[in-house]
C-alpha cells in the first residue's frame, strides 16, 4: 500500500467488531416492512441505517474516545482528530429496502487524513473484505479467510468494468465515462461497493463512479490498495476528505493509466 502509517492490530480488530455489530442490526430489519424517510438529497434512509451507525459509534467511543467519526447518518464528530472513522451503515439502501442482498456496510479509518484501514462487509451475503496498511487485504466468506490479489489486465479491451449506475454520471461526466465504457471488454452495472471487493479479489479490472460522498469511497481505499490495486480520483490524485466524489479503481496500472487518460481527455 502507499500509506506510510501501519494500521495497529487493535484498530483492525475493532473494525471487525463494528462490522459484526452493524450486521446484527441491519439483518434484523432486512426484508421487513419499514418506514422509508427521504434525506435532503432525496436518497432513502431507514431505522436500520440510523441504528447501525449509532451502534458503531458507541463502540468507537468506548474503545477510543479520542477518535473522531464521520458518518453518513449522524454527521461529524471531531473530524479534525488524528484518527477518524468513516461509517456508511448501509451502502446501497435502495437495494436494501427492495429486499436485494447486495448491499454493504463500509468502515474506514483515517490517520491524519490518509486512509489506513477499510472494510467492505456484505451482511446478507456473508462476505467481508478487510484492508489495512502494512498487510495484505483479506476476503472472508463461508469457506474461511484468505489473502487476495488483483489480477493483471494489459488493455481496456480485456477489462471488466463495474459502475453502480450510468445515472450517477451527469453532463460532461457521462461523456467522459462513455469514453471508457465503449473501450472495455465487459461493462457491468449494479455493483455498489461489491464491485470494489471483486476487483480486489481479481475478478474485475476497473470501477468508475461519480457523485460519491467521503463515506462511500474512503473505506474502499485500503481494501483496493492492500490487494495491489489503485483507487484515486479521475485525475489520478489520492483520495481524501476534499476529493470531488469521482473515483477510479483499477487492478492493473496499465488499465488505470488508460482509463485516466480517457476520463480527463489528456
């Protein structure tokens, strides 16, 4: 990974506890009749989102009271702290409320603004990816836990590309995305955070998305980088709290460079 600060074991252990706790809350509401509220941006939110984030925040406050938290549902608490947790209790709420199992919980940890830990947990699918600075990314499913690695892909024509939806690209962003989509071998939609896990595991080559919040992309960085891949903004710059929400993930640096060139027109 590109991070200089190794992630302490105790932080990785807490991240797994957070994922376990969120899973217990979320699955208790999955495929149940729920009231659906609308946030200011018209995106849906449920009691499951809010309770899962509250439960994770409580664990963080107990274990590391000096750490900050940035969460999708309950806002920021000391975002200027040395260590800041990033929480998205349900990534893919639209799928969750539709009874679709491909939704995730995203957990990240920043050290002085740099991602050093990330978790992609898929509660209904029984899968989890954990990336932490200084160690390889692991994937856990019902068969156990194993270290994973991205795959080689020399050219866009050979690449599998994921994006959650073409509707997340607006105006010039859609035109830029189309420059890449028309060049890849296999474009696929509907991935949510799962696509980044599949890329880290060597089953996909690119993920391109836009209009993302910090809780959508920062937990993914350590997972992708720990498997040997790259996750940047469209211009190739490292992702941080002030990034513009457009992200480019690639398993092979050749694909990353080619996609970046088409996205930016350079």
